C-alpha cells in the first residue's frame, strides 16, 4: 500500500482551519443575532413594564436584606437611579405611615413561613413628588432544602387607579344605601335564587327582622291566603318575561296587621348583558284599596270612577319609581362641604330648574334660598351646627320661583358604619296650605264663638231696648213731672251708652284681621269678657273674677285673647252641665312651668286661669286635648277647635297654656303671657266724658250721608250747634260741589259705608285735592276701618252724643284751620 505523500499535509490542515473559521463565524453571527433579539425582547419587556406600571425587584436573603431594583421599579417608586440597591429601611420609610407596620409584618411573616408565594398591597409616598400611590406586590421565594429563604424575586405593580376606582365604587354603593335607607318604602335587590342581596330599612321594619334574616326570608309566608296562588303565578310569569312587572296583594306586617302592597320589579343586567336578578320597590296602598273596595260595595255604578282614580294613582306611582323620588318632601343630600350631591324632582320643581343648576354648588347658594333675604347665612350656620351632630329643625318662609311658600325644614347628619359624619340630608315639607288652613280655622273658631254669644248678646240688647221703650212711652205722657222726665231722658242716654259699649266689644271680638299685637290691661279685658260670657253660660253657673294685681299689661292680639278666654269658658260650661262655679283669675308669676317635655322658662309673666267644677278630663286625654278637632263631646256639640285656638294663641304670643284636672272634680286651664310695660297715657284719655257743646259760629259743614233719617238728624244736630249745613247723599255729589268751589265749605262730615265711593276713599281724594280742608268720618262699623284704621282722619263712632260730635268737629277745625276766604 502506498503511503500519503508528505506534500498533501499542509493542504488538508488549511482546509480544516478554513472550515473551523467559517463555523466559528457562523456561531458568532448566531450569537450576535441572539443577543440582539434578547436586547429587543428586554427593551420590549421594559416598555411593557413601563406601560403596565410593573417594576422588577430582587431581595437576597442569605446575608440580611440585599436589594436590587429594576429601572421600572425606580420609576414607579419615584427613586433616582442610584437607589438601585436601597436598604430595607429606605423601603420602610417610603411606606405610608398607616400601612407601614402591617406591610413589614406581612413581609417578615412570609419569609419565616414555608410558603413560596408572597403577595401584599400597601400605599407609598413617592419621595420625588410626594404623591401617594397604591402598590401590589407579587413575588416568589426561593428556599433551600431546609425551607430557609434564600432569595425573593418578584414585581411591584402600581394599582393606584384600580384602588381609587374601587374606593369610588364603594362610596357610590354606600351613598346608594344611605339614600335607600332614607326612603319611606321597602326597596330590595333580588338574585337569581330569589334571595336578596340588599334590603333597605323600611323593608326590615315591615318584616321586623334583622338584615341577615330578612334577605333570605320567603315572602310567601306572609302573603294573605286569598292572594297566595295568584301572586305566585304572576311572580313566576313576570320573572320569566324579563320585563318590568307589578304585583298587588295583602301582606302581614310585623305587628300582625294586613297591608296592601303594590310592588314594582325591574330586571337587572350585568356589564355583559346577562340577567342577574331584579330590583324592586313596594308602596303601601292600603288606604286606596280599602276605599276602592268600600266604594264598590256601596255603589257599583262608581266602578268606572274607581278605575280612573286607580289609573291616576298608577300614573303617579310610575313617575315616582326612582329610589329617591318616592318622597313628597323636598330632599337633598349634601357632602361634607355643603355641596349638593343629589336633589329629588319635587325639590327641583320648586325652583323650576334642573339638577345641573344645583349639583356641586353650596346648598345655601342655590335658588331655594337666594330669593329670601338673610336665609343663605342662616342655612350656612345651621349646616355647620349639623356637622357637629346637632339636628336642625325650623319653620321658614321662602321666596321661590314658584312663589312664596312655607316649609317645615330639617337637616340631619349622615353617618358611616364607624359613626363618622359623611354628609347631610335635608328635608322640607311644604306647609303653605296648612298655614292658610289654620288662618281659616282660626276665623271659623272665632265665628263659632260669636255664634254662641249671639243668644246672650240678644238677651242683653232686649233688656236695654226694654228700658228705652219704657222710657219713651213714659215721655209721651203730657202730665209727666219734670223730675221724672229728666230721669227717663237720662235713662235713655245711659242705656244707649251701655248698648254702644256692648256693640264695640262684640265687633272688636269678631273682627277678621291678622294677629295685631298691642299692649293692653289684662284685668280690664278679663272683666270685659266676663260680661260677654255671663249670659252665655246661664244663670245656674256662678262666675267669679279675681284680679290679684290690677294694672298688669301684656303684648298680644286682643281679639285672639278674648276668643281664647271665651273658648275656655264655653268648655267649662259644657263640663258643668249647666250648673256650678266658674272662676277666672289673673295673677303675676315669675316663670312658665315645665310643660310637654319643655323646661321651665323663668321671667316676668302673667297668668289667666279658668277653673270649673265640672266632670274633669280623663288622664288619657290630657295629651291630646289641644290637637285640632279633638273633642270628647257628642256629634254636633263641638268642633274640637276651641282648645287648639287657645293653644295656638298662647304659643304665637310667646307664652304657653297648661291644664290640670282630676276626674269628677273639675279642671283648670292657665294661659301664660309675657308681662309688658304699661303704655304711656294717651292725650284724649284725659278728656272729659261730657263736655259742653261748642257753638258752631257759622262754620260751613258739608254732610255726606246716604241714609235720609240719619242725614236729617245729623243736619238738625249741627244746625242746633250753630253750623251752616249742606247735605248730599253720595261722595260723587260732594266732589262735584268741591270741584265748583273748593272754598264752599269749612269741613266735610262723611259716613264711611256708602254705595260707590265710600267715605274713606272720599276723605283720601279730598286730602289729595284740597289739603287744607278737614274731614271727619263716622261709622257704626266698617271692615274698611277694621283693616286699614282711619288713615289719620278724625273718626267718631255711632251712636255719638252732641258733646262728642262738638268736640271732634272743634278738634278737626283746630288741627286744620281753614284757609282765608
């Protein structure tokens, strides 16, 4: 065999080296490509981590805590690049103070445990901008065969947005619960298994169960047997339709009473459109159902009317299905700063506005209060008080875009489960119609009292007229001695004076007017009222009046005071069944005692007590006797308004009323009123009762009187006094005379009540057109004067004497001396 030639060896080695070099170059190229791909993947991973706010970290646990942080970690935590190997204490200092202890304990417990996984959530305060961020930690712990932790590798994820969204959702759910619990109707949320995931307070109250029992309670257990089968079928059909449905049936309340409930259910859907249950609300329609059944029983022809009424109720209920819209009160929810978070529809309707006009604004700067002077400051102060835990309640009058309205207004704080104040709920009930109704009732009660007085007043007037009639009959005798003639004339004059006083008392009592407080002598008014009620209570009842301290004054409405005392006297008369003793006393006291849960009020007060010897008041009625329309009398024997009028008068006059009674031994009602200073004496009070008539000295008087008999009497009386008199029957005729010659008369003497232009209007026209011409008015009674006083004009009331007429005319002449002619 031939051996290889030696010259071939270099060629073979050269080829092998070239092949090896080529292979190494390929390996180098693959390595470079792999390195570039790795760099690209690392860069892509870094971008993904930055977008997802994920940062890597490693903790070497073999010798203490040796940290290594990725650039993304440093960015999330707001750290500089040199903090890559921060210490364990640096990490702890960055954790929010409220989370620091718990976060460190969880970290140490995870290392000491045998678990390989470590998760945590806590807040940090970033050092670069001071911003708080939520961090979620997901890591793996490497351990040796003995379970000792060697290394912790994981990621920090910035979940701030997610946590804030959860907090917002939690606050929204909490607000929903607060709103739902304040609603006066049962509200619930049902799951597919027919158990409840939520039920409001009204729901729990109806069942009388705690929340945990109520949400799993089977309503079929409290359904009326007559409604059970129908409601089960209608419920199954409604749920299967996945459409809103309504059920109406009788349910047994916690107190055992059957109540008609009308429930409305709406299907619920999740974010993917999957059906997850129902939300429902129930309205108590017991009154409507009972009325419907009773009306159908009474007259079947009313069935169509009932259907129309039911349809109207259904329409109204449909508009009130929203949770917060079921109330007839003006309701708002405010945040802790007083800004409006929610307002129901009725509240928005009151200002003729939408929610956008008030949401987010301070409650006191909204249109509910902007139109009423001083009200924004009052509401702001009340809100501050409510935040301190004190509920606020008052009555107020507001100028709203819909007009002037009266409200019972209340604010109360809203608390979370920890008792912290999270907001304020406001409620306002429109009581405008009630206020107006109270005024009507007050007048009705006064008129009722006037009606009761009619018999007694007629009796007194008949007595007075008997004296006048007898005296005039005697005066017609020709042989009557002069001494007896003068005595009969004096008797007529005195009787007319008594009749005039009686008329004045009755008219002052019955006058319709708003409360007009004035200072008056309480003892005098009680004596005056006693004279009015003597014929009213009858001769078998003895009336005793005792004024312990004369000259005691108070500030109140005289007519309402008289009405209150008369109402108490009438009640006393009825309690004594026509016989007994009625005592009216006036005394000074230094305090109003504690009444109806209110503390005693020290001060200067006067007390008017009305005591009877009648049947007394049953103890169970003592707390209700002042309520309007409450009465223990038989039907037709009383309205139940008398004591409520007395109660309202005392309260409006900054006083109060008390009652004490023993069954079978009588009762005592005591009205307390603040004491007032004695008013200064009036100039005319010192004038002589009878002043000699003054001669008219030729002054010219224009008499305006539409009644011929009274006109002739007035003319003759003035002519006897020496005046030159011209009489016309209307204000129009008087103005015609003055228009022809304004200097034709020195004074106009006019009646008030006349057809066309009345005397008060005539006097106003004369004052405007002829300022120097005096006017004197006369009237027996005029609602115009009662409502408007007499506008500065001299007034003489009918019937009047020669002396009083002469004095008034002379005063008018002196006050407005006529201009030179």
